């Protein structure tokens, strides 16, 4: 047991809950860290501000495949500097380090956000028995009482020689614990499993599988099936949307496709389309 793992175990006693046991770091390492595999280290800390920030600071000294997990994240960050918080041990809060190196051109590294979404939905579908949808570019949705709700998010950040990808996922949050109205959790979506360990294992194994496919295809999203799989699971496609773009411009139309660069293609008129690479996309009610 590492000092960090011991501290996590001791700290967990402050929040004793049979429904929210601490993660077994040693067991996770035995299951996931193997010679020849992607994951090279796995550390669990009792609490931190942001796993992305911590891992990004240490990225130059770490090999590809480092995983940092927090039982509690006090200053988690989403897109547009939004905060992400939840009660201790109520969700999965972790970051991983990818170093695609010369095998994948840097201009294709942006696909890692979408790849993480595909891997997460695939892993959760298998392990939790609940359908998880994607909202472009980086939200994970579940259906609660017939309504799509955000239950997770993904944040990718470039570091010196790679990318840190963070995933935050609400697992056992009750309605009263949700950070904002309209959020969701696997529990509220009636997942068959809310034990965080098998969920984390499933998502990390799915990440390893998809990352391997993508890297072996030199990052080509079409050749490895990533572009097609993302589109198939993307709830945004086919919806009437509003995209709030950098600089204050707003675009409204129908989301039609995700192009080879991972951009959302929005049809704004009969023969008018625009590809959006960055912005905040809102699903609107259908025009009647």
C-alpha cells in the first residue's frame, strides 16, 4: 500500500457509509496495471482540487498511462471554467495521461475528448446496464424519468508532450444531492450497478481498447470506427440546437453530423451549413 493509499483509507473513515465505500487502490492496480498494457500506474487520493491539474503538473515526469483518481474533488473543472463538485465517494473523478507521440499527428489529438466519451458510454453500458448518451462535445447524458440529464463530463487539456483527459461521473447522487437542477446520476437512471470499482474498471478498459484502435490507425477517426461510433451515440445529432460560440456569436439550426475534425456540423438554412469546433451547445425543443 502506498502512503497515498493509506491516507485515503484513513480519511475515508470520516465519511463512513456502507453505500459509498472507499476504492481499493491496490485491487484496482492488480486488475488494470499490467506489463504491455496502457495503464502504467494508478493512484487514489482522498481529496484534491482537480485531478486534471494535479496530473498535468506531473505529466513531464510520468510515462503514458498514468491514472489519478480522487475520492472527492473540490475544484473540478468543466468546459468554460465551470465547476464540478459532488459529495465524497458519490462518483468517479479521475484523469489519465496520454502521450500519442509521433504515431498520431498533433492535429488529431483533439479527438481524444470524443474518444473518451465513446469509451465511457461503452464501458458504462456494459458494467452498469444503463444507456449513456453523448452530448457534443464532452457531456455524458442518462435518461431519468424520460428526460435527458447530464451525469458526467470530460475535459481534455494539452500538456508538454501529451494530453490529460479527465472524467467526472455522478454515480450514487440522490435528487437532493445534485449540484444543479436537471443534473442526473447513474442511481437516478436506475443503473443495475453503482459500485464504483467495476464501473471504473470498465471505463478504463474501454478507454484502453479505443485508444489502441485510434493510435494504431494513426489517429484517423474514420479508419478506426471512432467517428461512426461517436455519431451513433450522439444525442445532439438530429436535434435543433443553439451554439454559443467564442466571441459572443450565436448559431441556431439542426445538428447534422460530426466531421473528420470532430467538429459539429449545423445546418442553419436550406443549403447553409457551418462546422463548429468550439462553443457551448444547447439542445432546444423541436420547432413546431
